[in-house]
């Protein structure tokens, strides 16, 4: 349960203000059909985070436990610093305008997650909770949905009310705590 709750909380907070959340807002405004957008987010996140989690498990198997602990802890501290840098959405939607909302969302979310904070967090969390691999994947996917579904449903009106500076600070604090606890893991 620790893998599930930590993964859900870490990704839900990290996702606020992230480029994929901005992408969810853009898709919501463009298509105005929440169900296929939410389904696309779910499917893209499951696939992307399952692959990221597998990388985390693979890394854990090849590194000495002490080196892994220091690497993971340092990575969590780096993630904390990265959380303080707000994301901007690149214009990625141009070539997908003729596809369905589900396909467009799936492809754009999968691609936007490549090398993203939440994907890297999934790698780190899977390496940290190697025995709870599937709980990490479920948790990170749930965290993505918790952060993105309200944006899709409420659209621009709700997204403008979120105090992003405070949320990014809270997220950075969470990753610092993960870094500290990993040192004593």
C-alpha cells in the first residue's frame, strides 16, 4: 500500500501545472468531449508508465543496492528542484487535428510523457518499490487521472484558479521527503 499511496500522491501533485496537464486543458477546449479525452489519458498513461516502471525495475536489478539508494535519493532531490520550474506547452497538436479525440489524446499524451517529470518519477518509484511494481503503475496512473480529469471536465475556468507556485512548492517538498527517506531505505 505504501507504493500505491506514495506513487499516487507524488504524481498527482507533480502533474499539477505540468505540460501534460496543459495538454489536457488544450484538448478539453478543442474537442469539448471529456469521455474520449479521459480514456486517452488513461490508456496512454498506463502504457507509458508500465514501460517506465519496467525500466525502474531493470535499473534496480543491475545496480548495487548502496549505489541505487544514493542514485535514487539524488534523483528525488533533482526532481524536487525540477518541480520548481514551471512547464510550458509546445504546440504539439497541429498534425493530429484530423483524428478522433481518443486517438489524438492517446498519441499526444504518450509522446508528451516521454522524459517528463511524471515518467521519470515512475521510473524512480518503481526502482524504489520494486516488489510493488504494479502498485506503482496503478498509483502513478491514478495520480495522473486525479490531476487531469478535473482539468478536462472543468476546462479553462477551473485551471485558472489553481495556485501553481504553491502546488509546485508542495510537490518539491514531497520529492525532498522521498529523497531523504530513500537514504534510510
